[in-house]
C-alpha cells in the first residue's frame, strides 16, 4: 500500500512537471515577442490548469491510482514549480525592453 502511494505521488509530480515544462516553453516563446509575456503567462496558466485538472480527473476515475498520494505529489510539486515560474517571470519582465523604465508610471493624460 505504501509503495502504491509513492508511485501515485511520483505520478502527481510528473503531471506537475509537464505543466511546468509547458510554462517554460511559453515563457521562452513570449520572450522573443515583446509585449506578449503577460498574455502568454496568464493564458498559459489557464490552459495548464485545465490540462492538469482533466488529466487528474481521468487518472482518478479510470485508474487505481492512490488518490491521496497523487494529490499530495501534485499539489506540492505544482506549488514548487509555480514559485520557480514566478521567479522566471519576474526576471524576464525586468529584462523586457518594452518594460524598461515604465514601472509605476501613470500614462493617462492630465
């Protein structure tokens, strides 16, 4: 039983890892296109959440995966990868030439 929980946790980490790879590719794609980073990150997040949710539902409904182990692995890995993603987004945003010197500037007339 314990071995099943570990296999399920590793499966959860793998699902979160695929999601993180998609985020990394999206960030690299948007880095070459000025002004698209936040759209790619936010849109990518929605797509990845739907993908992870769909895969999780399919795994839990149609396999004998240990649900607690899977959920624990998925949640822990997803949060860790999300933290890493935030660091990468902040660093990339600081290097974005379309963002240079414009943080906190009110562009409205008047």
